[in-house]
């Protein structure tokens, strides 16, 4: 479904990703592990169209997305729930969600259906629908981030550090929701520092080090790997 | 009492103009973070287009207003495309300098095209109407009614339509707007078009009351910046309330304190407000 091949991205003179390749099949949850600055965020932001790669290709369902602007990537079926949330703080939760369906804005009935689906995944958002996004707790805001991305009806959902700054119980709630939306048919590519929580729901994973893929494997292979256990699981 | 009432009407009419001009300025600042120093020049060009359409081409006043609004919307889009869009990744100072360049270009262009002398646009609404037993100039009443109608229309557009929500979204988080699939280039063009059209509408309304000249935009430009700093940069309600507040203080202060003070008052109000609320009246403390 997604094929990234020898992708190189630079910020000015700093190389953030060097010749990165990865793939994801329909229905998978793939997790990207790695320390801060290892390149996980850069990869997701590049796939989403916020950054332009220097070289390399990003093929999605047969079409080339490398260098496409973000608003075209969303239309192709990839939505990003970014790190730092990037919600619209003064707008209501309902408006934030509705804007997530911007590519489908003429299909009002469809937008309502998607919104019901998001509310069924995160019931608390229904109560908060009229409140400004900025007034929500961190966990609720993360639910809006995921919900807003789902409103675009993506085939592939990219999530960047959804557990950042959340209490352990809330992290569990968010990851349960990610597993649930995956069961409903959305593939997920997830960048996460919280390896324990992420590997619990993932099918496969990639470990990033200084802008390169250091290790790739199935969930169980990664859980058994002594380097991964020491560096990311704290065992 | 009659004097007070008349000055009140004058103040509200002036505030309507200030509000429209400041709305366009605050919209462009809010969405694109560009302080458009050329905004007053767009207002001036709007007045000339109204004048040319009405006097040279003999169109009716209402038709001339429509022409000015449409032409200026086009100029707004052209400015975004040709001047500001290429600079969007450059340091902010570059777009400020570019805006000053546009200001000089438009003023010199107007002087070349229409001359430096003052022009007057005859109004089809030159009479007076009696309101609460007191006479009010029909044109001033038209200014107030038309301006308030446009402000309400703009607010409904921003709050009730998806395109309006996209404009607000881009103002609040540009990356977020891109991620939900908003084509930020189109929103940038639309914002400039609305901004310039609002300036043209304000100028067309005020043209029969004031003289038209290539430098008529300068004072209004300065006032509009005072208003959006007062109301909070990028704030829509701030621009409207700030516009009426400034105009009323200016007109009533000019009447009851001293007419030579009226220009000073704008800046005195600005200094006082910023001393107590440095981010302006309508913004959340950051």
C-alpha cells in the first residue's frame, strides 16, 4: 500500500533522513521507534507533504506522492495527526472535526456520518463538541487530533507521538482507540517514544537511529531483540 | 443636544469606514501575518475607480461601487500572487518592505493616471433625512447602513460557511490547515481579495463626503493600524469595535475638547490602551 524508497530529506545543511526505505501493507499497524531527532517525525511530515524530500520516492496505492503538497496527499488518502497537535484552538471541537473532512465538504451527509463514527470512537468528544479546542485536556485534544485526521476518511493514518504528555491511563485509552480504528479498516503508521504501548498494538516496527533505519522486524522480533529491550523498553 | 446628536452620527459614520478598512487589514494580518502597509493605498485606488466609473463612464453611483469592489478584489489577488506569495518563505521584513513599495507604486501610479489635484464625487444621496426629529445627511446614513450590513455579512461568511472556517483555520494554524487538505494558496488569494474589496467599498462610500486625492489613503492607513493594534492584531471584533471607538473619541473629542486635538487623540488612546493591555483589547494573553 505504501512504499518508501531511498528517501533523503535535509533541513538546510543537516541531513534528517538518509536513504530511508520502508513499506506498509493494507491493514497493518507499523510503529517507528527511535530517540528524539532520529528522523521519525521527519519521515511522517515528508509523507504527509509538509516537507519536500531531496531524493527518493513515496508510492501510495500506485501513485507517486514525493513532493506533492499536503492538501493533495490528504486527497490521495493519507492523513497525519501531527506532533504538536496543530488544532484550531479557537474553533469548536465540532468545527475542528468538520474541517478534517474539508476534501469531502460537499458531501454533507458523509461528513455527518464520519463525525458520528469519530464520536463512537471517542464518546467524550460528543459532550465537548461545542467547546473551543483549546479548552480541552491534553488527552481530549489528542482525541480531536486523531478524530480530525479520520474525518478525511484516510486509507492510511499517520500518527506522530500521540502519547506525548499524556497520563498512562489516557495513553492506554488512545492506543485502544487506534487499535479499534485499525480493526475498522484504517492502516496506521505510528511514530512513538512509548515503545511499550506502541508494540502492544503494532504488527511490525522499524527502529530509527540518526536518520536511518537501524533495525526492522515483526512485533515479536522487536520485543525479543536485546538492543530494543535495553534502549526502548527499559528491561 | 442637536450638536451632540449630529456629531454622534458623524462619529458612527466615520467609525463604519474605519471598521471596514481595519477589517481588511486585520484579516490579511491574521491569515498571512503580513502587515500590509499598502492597505490605505488600495483604499485610495478604490475611491478613484469609483470616481472614474461614475464620472468618466457615467455609471450610476451604485454600479460604480460594484465596479470598484470587483476591480480591487482583482488587484488584491494580483498583489498576493505577484508580490507577497513569492516572499512567503523570506524573512518577514521582506514582505513589509514590499508592502511599502506597493504603497509608493500605487500612489505614484494614481498621480500619473489621474493627476495630483483633488476630485469630488457628486452623490445621488445629497439631501438629508429626519431621524428622531433631527436632520441627518442621507449619504452618512447610507455609509452606516451599508457598512454594518457588510460587517454582518462578513461575519456570517466566516462563521457559517466552510470556506469561512478555512480562512479562520489558516489564521489559527497554517500547518493544521494544510494537513486537513485546505489549499492555502487559494485561501491566501481569497483573503487578499476580500481585504482589498472591503477597502474599496469603504472608499466608495466615503468618496462623496471627502475629497479624492492620491494621498487620501495615508491618514486612513495610519488609523487602521492604530485600530488593529488597539483591537488586537488579527482580531475581527477588535477591528470593528476599535474602529467605532477611535472614530467616536476623535469626533466627540474634536467637538468638545479641541478640533486640533482630534488627530492627537487617536495616538493618546493607543498609548493608554497599550499601557494596560499590551496585546490589544480582544486578544488572549499569550
